[in-house]
C-alpha cells in the first residue's frame, strides 16, 4: 500500500502545510480502523451465496437478523478483550450492592441510574463478585472483581481477573489481569506475557472514567440527560435466571444490556457484542460479598504476574489534547535531542521553530528521519513484541509504523504551535 | 486493525481490468460475485460508518447494498461506469434513503460515555493516534455538514479517487477535486477549532 501522502497527492498537491497533511493522515488512519465485523461479514457472504443460488429472490425482501455489535463509528476497531467494558459492567453492578431496600416499583432508566449513581460504598470496605462469562465461539470463563474503598468510601483499589478458555484450553488472548490504584494501573496480558504499567496521571483518569461505579452511572445518566429527546435507553422488567431484573438496553450501541436486580439493584448480568463477538456476563452463585477491607485476602490487589513477564511502562497522554500527546513523547525528545524538558519547552513556547529545529540547537546533527526514528523506537519495540507473541502480524505492524512515522514526521517538522488544522 | 488484505486497495493483485472481468463473470454466474464482495466489503462498510454514525445501521446497510448490487448486476454495464462507482452510488443512495426513512437517532459515538467506547489499551500507536487525533477528529467530523462529510467519506473511507468521487456525486473530476479540497479545508479548520 502506498503511503498516505502518495495516495492523497491529488489533495495535497504542492502544499507544504503540515496541519493539512496531519489532518489527512489522521483521517486516513481513522478510516482504516473501520472493518465489517467478522460475524456480519460471514452472514453477508452466506446471504449473497443464498441469493446467488436463487436469482429470483428479491433482495429487498432479504434481511438477516440483526447481529448487534459494539463498534460505534469513529472508534478504534481493535480491542484486546472485553475487560474494559466488563469493568464498566461490574463496576456499575458493584454500586448496586449498596442499594438494598429500594422499592421494586416501576422506574425509568434515569431513576435506575440515579439510584446507582447516588450510592457510594462504605469506608474501608471491599466488594467481591464473580461473573460467569460466555463469548461466542465457544469461549467460557469468569471475571473475578474486587473493589476496595478508602477511608472516605471512594473506590480506591480494583482488581479484575478475566480467565477465558475454550474446550478446556486456556484462551490467553481473551484473558487478562488488571490492578488499578490511585497511583498506577497495571495490566497483565498473558497472550504476550507483558505487563503494561501506566503512569499515575493515566491511572487517575482511568480510575475515574472507568472503574468508579458511581461515576460510571453518573456518566450514563448524563448521556441520558443529553439525549432526552431520543432516550437511548430501553428499560424493561424481565426475568434473568429466575431473578427479577430491570433490563436496561442501550439502543443502537451494540445491544448492550444491563440487568439490574429489581430489589437490590445488583447487576445480575450484562450482554454486549464486541469486535463481532457476543459476550454474556452473569453473576455467579455467590453473588456479591461485602467485607471489611482488612479481611481481604493478601495479594488481592497485587498483579502477581509471572517473573518472566516483559514490563512496558507507558506514559499516556494526560488528556485528549494535542499537547498532551506531545508531552507523552517528551521523554523521547529530551533523550534524542540531548536537552531537558524545561529547555525544550522554553524554546517551543517561543513559537518560532519546529521541534526539529529546536532539537538541532542542542544536537546539530539531528535529522527529521533520525528524530522520528528515535521517537518511534519504544513504539516499535512494543509492536515487535506483539508480532513476536502473535498478537499482531508483521503487515499490521508495518502499517502501524508507517502511519506513526508519517504523523511524527509532521509533528517534528511542523511549525511550533500548529495544531491539526492550523496553518 | 486493518491491513492491505483487509481493506483492498486499487493495487493488490487485481487491476481495474480484471475487475471488469470479475464483473462479467459475476454477471454470468452470480456465485462469482464473491471476489467483488471481498474487494469492496470493508470500503462500503467504512463509508457507511462515516455516513450513518451508527455502526449497526452501517452493517445492516452494507448487507443491503451488496444484496441490491447482486440483484442489479445483470443490468450493470461495465463500459458506462466503473463498478466501484456504481456500487458506491447504491451505497450513497441507500444511506440517503435510510436518513429519509428513519430519522431515529440512536445513541451515537459522540454521546456514548467514554468508558463504553472501545479503546486500544496496550496499543502504543493508539496512544498517539487515537487519544489525541481521534478525539479531535470526532469533533471535527461531527461538525461537518452532511455533504462535506459525504465527500470526505467517499475519498477516505470508500477510497475512491477524485474522479470516481465525481462520478458518484455527478460532477466532473475537476469539480470533485475542488469540492474535496474545500471539504478537507473545512475539516482542517474544524480540526483546529476542536483542539483549542
């Protein structure tokens, strides 16, 4: 495949506008993440074959059952496993554990979410839940979830272990263990035998955005508030494994359904589809257990990864701003340019030189290619590991690196202060 | 993650010439439609994702487009219009029909809580590309008018050339190129605004 600047030469022309080039690169990269989900692909191929075998069949009358899946447009198509969504689900369920005594009177979606969002765990307590998991393709397993609270009652520690298998064999590609505290997030990926440690900043963000059940419910509630005209949630009272539940379905988002116990608001289960794979989580027979934090077994909130695991420390962006990603690359720039973050930032803020030009002030021999290569090194290393583990093909790695190189090239050669879309 | 194999480009082992041969073969035997489907499935889907903002609808409509195309293939004439242009006209019309027929706006990615959206946790490239760029791109694309978005999706998601885009929208190549450049400029400006 040609690089983007060749593919879009008709749009770029002779322009030397890094912002435009970056805009093109990003749009190209984004569009490249869209792929027809495998299940839909297979269904459609079968449908076409059926129609081909029966030419008199009118296409207008053909409609396969909708196979919902979670892949909203403009999202990345790649996801290692369901743990993130799962974490959301179990976190929402976790807050329900504190809602004993609520009336089972009919409620609307907002009421369910408000009740969940309004409740906080007790101080210095922990909850434990085990969900039975099934995923299409014959995968089964469990999700073991611990949530510990601090002295103020805020969730402060999380441990999530997803163990999947198929036909008695472990499925490491669908398994993981995640430990999150207010200081750090650690994820062990058994498929690549890699531990990824995120920076405190990222952990805080993840902590608030993903694992704090109260905040999850609040965010869902806010989503409902912003869609008052078209309620995105469909609420029904139903029975799940013999338990009366409120089924809260997020319409149009991949058929995600949360099943809340109508008495306790415990999350009894959830359904969702992801990357073409249908998932189900059902609360195990032991339900939720609430206990004093002091009684939690030792090592519950430690990763316990194999000693042979490769450790990757990632310094992710602090936010979603353009500048934050540059912050994430600062270490690489400082090392490659033989400078300090303070000196570099001071030069950058003057606004009259590109990153490369600033770099050349302290490292005169530096070229754009060399700088980009240096900045790509940690990324390449990580991708190499993925290829070695079989989690990524060499072609995929090359594609990734090609896009990354293009993007970084624009970044280091563009004029300072330019943001995507700026002249 | 998409690869060349997953999203076939105009390169691959097949050329436009052999595409015409594929079309002719499929016209003679509908069972031979499979290679054409494989060539365009992800591109059609990607285009519809950009048009509809609802992936479920995009997948459904992708199905509808290919079934319609297969049904209409006997009437298609290779010399009048490239197959890709013909196919994306079907897709474009189908998207427009859906908009007219069904004004339901399900929860879209813009309104989805952040934690319900997939993210590439270990993907360092995603750290760079997604976190910063996609967030801004989402905003920028969302703010585009439908026609502008359509143009960009035809070029970037459907991966049509400017000439092909022109053929789909009923403009000549020069006009299509000019529109595309304007659309890109608009996106760039929106992109810029979203970062401020």
